[in-house]
C-alpha cells in the first residue's frame, strides 16, 4: 500500500469524537458513520456522551482501518492549527466549533488525486477526502459532502 503525507484540516463541527467503535453503513448514495462524542457543554457540566451520525453523500470509497491513526501515522501527518493561540475550549466557545474534533478533511490529498481519475474524472461530484479518527481505528472516506446530527444517549 502506498504511503501518503497528510495535512489535516479540522472540519467545523460542534462535537469532539470520543469513541473506540466506529460504525459504518455503506451505500453509494449515502453512507452513515456513527460515533460517540461530546459537545462543549458536556465538558462544562458532565462527561456524558452523545450519539453522532455523520451522513456522507455521493460516496466513492470507504476504508476502515483498525489501527490508531496517530500512532501509525505519527511522522506523515500534520494537523492544521486553527486555534489562534487559544486553548481548545476557549476557541470552541468563541467560534462555535471544535478545533480538533477527530474529523478532518485531508488537504491536497494524493489519494484523492489518484482516485478521482477513476471515480470522478470530470469532477462532477466534487469529491473530498475525509478522515474520522477514533481511539483504536479510523475511517477514510472519499465523498461529495456530509451532514451530521447529534442525539442524546
């Protein structure tokens, strides 16, 4: 398998992934990823977890990897820091999203450039390379976009 260098841009989501299990239900039109996570208020008031469902549309490829992403890629990725010298929680409160949630877009993805020739040569679907990181596994998804919902447990 070819190695890629990762530059990760945190997605602007109002949750922080806090899970071991990543559950994927795949179909070409919609692929659902279920994780557990926390919202900012949980860090202030309690440590409860929420069910988070991320629904991707126009999915070209999904890979599930049972390794700790940060341990197995510790030398070939960089997380783009958006926190403007604020700590994680101050940033989250000020801007309304978690600056390092465990959900990223891979910037200038070599994998996406390679796979776009196969899946979307005319760039009709505007595919992006997403990464969802749990504690002991991670998911890579090539998809056109996503939406998410957060529910109480």
